[in-house]
C-alpha cells in the first residue's frame, strides 16, 4: 500500500508557514499557501528573519524549504 505524498513549506527560520497546516496534499496547495503567506509581508516590503536579516520579497522563495514528506 502506497502512502500519499504530503508537502511542507518551512520559513527561512525553519518554521511551518501556517499554524493550522503543517503539510499539504499537493504541490499546488503548498504553493498557494506559500503565496498567501508571502503576501502578508507586502506592506513592509520584506521578510524579517532572525537568521538572514531582511529578505526582499522577490528573493523570499529562495530562502524557504520545500519538502516532500
């Protein structure tokens, strides 16, 4: 029996991007969640990371970790 794949996004600091969802059932849902999460930082114009400092939003995706579980 094959286990269904799940997908996860971690912030640059290693935390899941949504409190109520630690994994997603498809890559599409994972990327939709990433887009919603990243959009929250548009007003300030950057993501503030304890590890990397201010990350420009156009580079944020490169600092996140995308996993297949």
